[in-house]
C-alpha cells in the first residue's frame, strides 16, 4: 500500500490568486468553549482549582 500525501501547492488552482490579508481577517471565527460548574472545577487529589487546558478555535 502506498502512502499518498496531498500538498496544497500541488492541488490548488494556480490561476486563482491567494487571498489577501483583508479577506482572511474578515472570516467568521467560532470559539467553542466547554465549561464546568464551579463545584466540578476542583481537582480531587489535591483540592486545587482546575485551569483551562485548551481552547478550540474554528
């Protein structure tokens, strides 16, 4: 079985210009944040408060 890698430069239409900074900055950004109730934000082993581990931005 052969591994196939798609490289953007190999599959894009070179006739279409790259987007400008203005076009990219106007894109809609969706931030997904999962929060816990306050009583669940304590680590049971040491009773320390939990902190945000990561945020996902699309």
